[in-house]
C-alpha cells in the first residue's frame, strides 16, 4: 500500500474545488499587510490613510483583472454572501410576479437564496443537457417569454468542472432587459477573467484560488447607485456593506490571484482520465464531451459505493470528494448529477478529483495507481466472499 503522509505532502490533495491551501504569496502579503497596514482604513491619521490608499489600490487591481470600474468592486466574506446579496437585491427590485431563473445545476448558495428571497414558485430552472451544459436555445426562449427579474448561472460547475455559456447568457439578458448574475467561484483563478465586465453581478471567494477563507468579491451593477446596505452599520464599501474592511485579507486575496497567472495545465488530468479508463474498465468521466475546468475530473466508478473508494484513498493519503463539499457528508443526492440524468445508484458511485496549480502529472499518476490498487483489492475481496458463499452450499 502507498503509505503517504498527507500532512507532510500536499500532492495527495485532490479537493481544490472545495478549498485550497493558502498560497505562499498570499501568506506573505497577509503578514506584510497585518504588520504594516493593520490600522482602520476609516481613521483620519496618516497611517490609516496609507491603509485606505492600499485598500483602494487593491480595488483598482481587481477592477483591472475583471475589466470593470473600481466602484463596482465590493469586498465581502465570499461567494455565499455575494449570492445572498444578489438575490435579496433582485427580489427587492422585482415586480411582484416576476420570476428569477437559475440553472438546474447552481450551487446551493444560489439555489437556496433564490428560493428564500423569491419563494419556490417564482424560481424557474434553466435545463442542462446530458453533458451538464445549460441549453442556450431553451434559455433564450425562456428569457424572451418571461422577462425574469434576474438570471443567475454559474461560470463553471463545482462538481463536474463543466464550463457554462455565461458570456452568451449575459448578452441574451442584456437584449431582453434582464439582470445577469454569474457565480464565478470555480472560474476565477483557474480561467481567464475576460467577459465579466458584461455581467451585472459577479461573485467569488478567495479560498478557491489560494487566498484566505472569509474574504471575497461581489461585482455590483454599474448603475446600482443605491447602496446594497445588507449589513448596516458604518458606511464602508460605499454603503454596500458595513463593517471595518479586512485589508490584510484583501491584500492576500489579490496576491493569491496574481500568483495564479495563467491557466492550470490540463495535461496531467487528461492523462489520468485516459489511464483510468484503461486500467479500470467501465469507468466513465462525467461531462467528458463538454469543455471543462482543467483541474477537475468527475468519475463514475464501475462498481462499489463512493465512500468505499474515498475512505481507502484517504488511508493512502489522497483527499478526494464524492461531489460538492456542501452536499458530500450530508448524504444528499446531487441535484447536478440528477439534472444530467444519472440514476441514484450511479450517483452513489461518483468521485470528484480536483487538482491545483501545484499538482503535477506525477501526482495524478499516483492517484491513478492508488485507484487501481483499491480496485484490485475490492475485486479480490468480492471474489473470496463469493467463494465462501459457494463453499457453504
Ligand atoms: N458557488 C460555487 C460554484 C461554489 O463551488 C461554492 C463553494 O464551493 C460557492 C458558491 C460558495 O462559496 P463559499 O463557501 O466560499 O461561500
């Protein structure tokens, strides 16, 4: 058995879509900001002014990355807060009977906040095809027919990694006078950020790309002059969100994103998938025919429940997931898999592997070897159990 010490080496960590370790750049930026610029940015003395200036420079830097005006950038606690804020504002502005459209595969941060703010009856779901991609033609028809108050579609799915036609949807919404929100939690830091300036709302979390937990960005519409005021208190973040700004976390988030640079190379993941299909016949990669994030692989294993695989992988120093971090551990069947037509039995055999920028092709090979080792061991156990049964006849 491969006896790897997970705590000593991060190369068995294949759950980056759930969260990532703090990157070295982020840690350095956080320490520098926390020791040099810890003052309250609202203070009127020189040091506080310097912190304020750096905070605004960070806002400018995010605006440049996202191609929008700095006044549209609001720092908050992350994607869940952002999604809740978008739904609350959309519901407040919507006509009494106007629906909100979300895709069938949205994260609970979007799904649950839409249901809370609009009520289940007003939440329409845009269908996905068997690859897990939102059906653009159907979406266009639904948007044209109903003129929803808001359309919310993620940039990339957290479970499958399948990319969504969010740029096209933003355009369709513009044509039909509907607001568009993009949950970019899985996209930012993994894919180029161009196009987000055309979305009314964009939300994401730093901890998905090497930044700290509890900090994120919400891009607000350019014409939202009326402050969101979701957290009332001080007039921070232009009145959108009260509370002392967390400049060290903002600095660390920016450093993490800048350190990400280009796209993650998909070569290791691709070779892993090819090898897995050969070594464990009957394995199917979910969403393989669609464009996907380069770090994500969702495999439908030919036999045995996913928890059997997960615990044996964990013993060997590999951290993987049975789906999204929020539904895994709660035993809930995945609404994403259901929308893609998987049966309950198939959903119980799904494993998600998500690497990071530091994951090497060798790490992916190590994961494939461990899976094969477990496959052989589980087959042997099944064979001996059958023999035992027969000998009892
Ligand atoms: N949206 C997507 C697509 C996600 O994957 C996640 C987290 O997994 C979230 C939203 C919520 O992010 P957070 O838990 O950082 O608020």
